[in-house]
């Protein structure tokens, strides 16, 4: 897998999260989880893009760790 494959997979994941959120019922708990899913499920692709522009190796690692954190949060929310 190269960096473009991962970027494409993260973008596709974001699209799937958006589609999932759109199917959730209009209920108090669902609205709360939908908002959280939307934030944590779409941010990995955006943060990965930021990581690619890291100013140093340390900055890149920090930004990639944010991607992983958001993916874990999404997994728990799901």
C-alpha cells in the first residue's frame, strides 16, 4: 500500500460514514451519536492530508497519531 492508497481509503471511509449518518433516525440518542460519528469519522482523511504536509518527522508522527485516535473513537462510536 502506498500513501495514495491510504488517502483514497480514508476518503472512501469518510464517504461511508456520511452515508451511514444520513440513514440514522431522528432520535435524541441517534442525533448525538450521528454528530460524533460525523466528526470523528470524517476527520482521519483530513488529518492525513495535514500529516502529509508535516514540517518535520516529529510533526508527521504527531498528526498520524491524531488520525489513529480519531479512527479508534469512530470504532467505539460504531
